[in-house]
C-alpha cells in the first residue's frame, strides 16, 4: 500500500505497487499512520517529506468503485482524506510531491497539498475529472484549488475545462514548480531539493505554523478550524 | 435591443443596434429574460456566446436616463444597480459555459457584464476596457468589486482596472490577465474565434448543472454577495 523510508533527514513516503493508488480507507489509514510516525520522529523538525509513487499513477482519486458497492464508505473516505490533508498542512517540515504519474481528482488534491510539486514531463497529467464524470466537487477541494492555484484563468481551466495538465503546462499555469524528463529524474530532483532545504536549515515547528496560517481556509474546511483560530478536530460533516 | 438565437449547440445573445448598448431598466429586463430563456432551453453541450453590434459592447448604465430625473437621479441609479445584480447572478448560475465576444468598448457595468462570462475575447485593433467610475465620481457597488477580485488575480491588474482610470486596449488586457484573448483585428474575427471555442466546449457534452455548481464554487465570496447558494456540500457523492 505505502512504504516509508528515511534517507538522512529525508522521509520518503511512497504509494507502492503498480495500481491506481485509489484513496480507499485502508490506504488512507496507512498514509496517516506513516505521517504520524514522521511527525513523532525526534528529528522531524529538521527534516523534509517527499511523497511519490510506483507505476503509472500518483493517485487516480477516491475509490469510486468501492463507494458504489458500499455507499457507507463514502463519508469515511472523504473524512480520512481531509484528516490526511490537515495533517500534511500542519506537518512541522517542508513537503515535496514528486509526481511520477497521473494525479486525478482527490489524487490531484493530495499532490497539491504539498509545498512543492515536482513532476515528470514525459508522461502523466494532473486532472480534475469531476466535470467529465458528472461529479460535484467537495467544498474543501475548492479551498485547496483556490489557495494553491493563483490565477483565476488557471483555476477556471483546471475546474471548468477538466484540463489534462502535463508538467510543462502545469509550470506555465503555476500549478507545478518544475518539470523533469523522467520519473527517476523527478525523484532525484526532489531529493536534491530536500537536501538543499535541510542544508539551509529550517525550524520545522515555525514552518508548520506558518503554513497553517497560509492555508487556514483549507483547515477551516477540513477539520473545522474556525475563523478565530481555535480548532476543534472534527472528522465528519461539512462546514456548509 | 437584444436577441437570442440558437445555432446548433450555441446560444447567441446579441446586443443589437449601433448605439452604446447602455443598461437601462428595460435592457436589463430584456437581457435577464433572454438569459432565463437560454437556461430553460439548455441541454448537455449548450454554450452561450454574448456579443454586440457596432462600436460598443456596452458603455455601462444609462446615466442620461438617471440624470433626466433631476432630484430623482440617485434613486434611478440605485434602481439600475439593484436590478443589474440578478443579471450577473444569472450568468454565474447559467448551466452552460459562457463566452463574451467583445465587438467594441466595454465600460463600467458593461465591463462587469463581460467579466461575468467564463471566457472573454476582445479585439486587438479596437475597443477598450474602462472602469469609468473613478473618473466620474461614482462609488462601486459591492458586487462589481467582488467580480473584479474573483476574476482578476493580480493586485496590480486590479489597481489598473479600478483605480487608474485607464482605457485598457486588448494586448494590455491580456497581459494583465483580465481577458483571455485579443488576437483578432475585427469583430467578425472575435466572434469566429469564440464560436470555435464554443463548439469545442459543446463537444464535451458536460452536465450543465454540474458545470454551474463547479463554476460557483470557484467564486464563493462573489456568490455570497449575489445570494447564489453554494451547493457543493461535501456529500457522500464521491
């Protein structure tokens, strides 16, 4: 499902295996448990997280087939992803998504929940598929999109044309930080970036707090952080 | 005043006549009615293209009509501002992609009308965008600023649009991220380009309700001002 590796000060979290890495409750639990391990590691505030994947997909989104066959799993899937994204936003270290395959819908949101998005240009695209498959988009997804994609025209293109955004297009749109010629090069670049960040030195706790304040609107939607800043962790329901 | 035509999947809304297409209570009511018509006839793959005849797309509210009331001028202004809000709301709510093909100048509420569309194309050779309010001493309705903030991303662009009194030509408008294209040297060229875009969007056969819902969720602040309910509750609808 997913693996966690430590290389010096770099944590490498990988969605393993050749499948679509659909975000079902089991994978989400596994990811959260690994994030918790990272958070409680004693060197966490001087480290960097890199998230990547095996195979053709970074993640193809929620496990819609599972939700269809067992509708009671829809709410837990959504709430587990919200909690994971909230965990990533409050993580006391910089985070890098090394996108080595397709990232769609919830998978796109997972990638965007990282501070840096590095992506291969030879294959794969970012894709908010909802318009093409007649799905409503959760409000909290829109909070991520609004906060991470700066240009209104780019947001419109992503959400209202269901654009299949390749790495180079993503760089142009301000969605992707940088593009590389292969999966291996993308991961290498993420490692180099991670090492550079570690070298520069960073107080992870301060970093995490600053990121939370930048992405406060997402936290409001994911864990019910209210406007006054006091938080109540809620795993169910919507603020709307 | 204005007409609605259907060409295949495309609804064509035209501000007719060679005048300034100023928004007056009657024009506002007409436009609103035609938008409602388009909405009621929409199917998967519908697209709206809005354009005008002559030198002007629209030069804003009918200030002369307001002023002709003497002491009642302010009342008439308020009436126009208030009755125009549902036009903007109707466009934000329309269950199909919307494209503004600017044949000419767009000023004040005329520019707001244009910006309420998903895509805005203007001419390269002629026509300007102009928020005249700062020059004529009129405060901006909240939903005008809301629209600019929603659609125009950069602080510099917003300042140029709202605070500089500048008349922005096509190339500058593209550079500032206010319009999507200013590539054509004639009104016909602009309309052709928008029809081409319209057809490629129509070919996707998107569900209009889903499209409108996602569009509104892009602009939550603006929708609040327009009393458009956000309907993207996190649901079991994964």
